[in-house]
């Protein structure tokens, strides 16, 4: 089955407001019939408000457009994110005055308001969904597209997968990468060799376990699978295996599935803004230079289709390598450009495969441009007249 993904290009023909991305968001909301679907609904607008001095999250102009549409349709909107990001969100422009609706911590101020769902997966048995998410009757999943050190790319799936769970579950999801063994101490009893393994990694990804002497701990996030450690480790003592990297993606798909299961069919839409895409998640609390060209804004009822479309569109352009922080490296140029940085075993397309397996949607999609850029050679530039 083919799903529809609406798209607004970041390009424009004329220097007019109606051709800009916020105006194209309006067109996408119209095509998704948002106003017709939210009457009497309590609408959770789940977004990443970022923290500290980050400024590349979704601009308040886009958020307010969605809030206005929900209100015009008779819905009751609120913006929500994890508690530690909501605390101080006004410093980044997210307040009731700028957005037109309140901003709430999804699981309460102390993350004690949640619902428990049972779904065994590796080290996780219980998943704790934020109370305000499950209490809402309609969901707007508003994601900012960017890189991510755990899975190369973060967009619609990750916005729900981590942002709708409490901290205890988020930590457990990150720990899934350690469930399958990758270190075999009996094959490397020599402390000096273990020290050389640690020194071989320029990213500090592998260290000796502080609590278990003789054990090694692989930090999944900074590991780009370059293989330097394998050149030092005795044969069979260390594995850099896809199962340790794909586990987080599968956990994200399960988490997203559980979250969406709390909404009735047709009671969720997904919006992804692919602008100022940085190498790591907005939760790092700062903004670096963009490492991919802007790809526009996407909207769909199908989370799998929109994620697939975003990945396909951002895969068309090469990484802006001169903008990559010097602490990162490109050691492969195969696969998606974001995997060039974070490693080939962090294939961002895995999330759409897992999502499709969980019946969350289809990877087959039709991309519909809501305002195609006209091919005109010249256009007048309309300056704003001065008022005396």
C-alpha cells in the first residue's frame, strides 16, 4: 500500500511570503485536513523544545501555525516535551505568549505521571508512557530532522520514541545495545592489552568497566565502527556487531508503536521539518553548523512513509564535510550521508523497516509537492515600502 507524504520545498521562485516554508506548512495542514479532524479533541503537539543554548529546533513560527489551525478547528492544543527540556523552554521562544497555547512536561514536573505498558524486548519489560501523551485524544508529532549518535538520524520516530517515555524507559532503551555480549574477557586477560584497546579509539568509545575489572564497556553513541580497536584486541575478545547497534532502532520502533497505540485510528499526524540539520540531537543543548542542505517540510498520516521520504530526500545530497566538527570523522562514504559520520551499522533506514514490520505504516509513498517551484528566469523583487 502506498501512502501520501506532502512536501514543501525549501526553495522558492519569488521573494514572497506565500512561497516560504511556514506558508507551505499551512498548505500541508490543509491537505491533511487538520482543522476538520480536531473538533473537541485534546491535542498534544509533541516536539523537541531543546535545552540550554540550542536554536536549531523547530522555530516558534511553525509551532504557532499548528496551534492556530488546531484552535480554528475547535481543538484544545498544548505543546509538550520531557520535563528537563520544558523547564526553560521559554528561553528558546516556547511560551504561551509566543505559541498561543501552554507548554507542559509530558510526565509531570517530576516524571511521576505515566502509564505502564508491558512489551518484553532485551533488557526492557515495561515501557512507561508519559501521562499527558496518553491522556490526549489527538497527536501532532512535530519533529526536527537532525543527526543522532545512536542511530545516525533522528526525526518523526525518535521524537515519539524517546520524548513520550519517562527517563527510566529512555535509559533502558539506550542500554539495549549492551544486552548482547560484545566483550569476552577470557580471551584478553592482559591488562596492558586492554589499555592499548582503550588508547586505540580516538573517540573514547571503548573503556574499561569501572565496576567490573577485566570487562570492557563500549559506548555506542561515539562509536563509528572504524575498527581500530579490533586491530589491537586479541581474536575473539571483542565484537563490533550490528546487533548491538540495531537494538536501539528496534527499541525506538517498539516505543513509537506503543505510544501511537494509545490514539484511535486517524487521530495522529506527523510533521517533519528538515532545516538546519546538525550532526547530533537537539538534546545536546547547543547548535552547530548544518551538515546537510535544507530539505524542506514534510507531512503525513503515516509515520513510516514520512520517515522514509525524509531519509530519501536527505540522502540525495552529500554531507557538507567542511561543516563537520573536527572531533568527528568521515571514514566511509556508503549509505546515508548521516551514517558517514556515525557509522555504517547505524543505518537510519532500519527504523522504517522495523516500523513497517510493526504495521505502523508503509515504506512505499507518493511525494506530493504542495507548491512546486516555478521555473521562471526572472521575477520582480517586491520591496516593502517605507512608511513615514
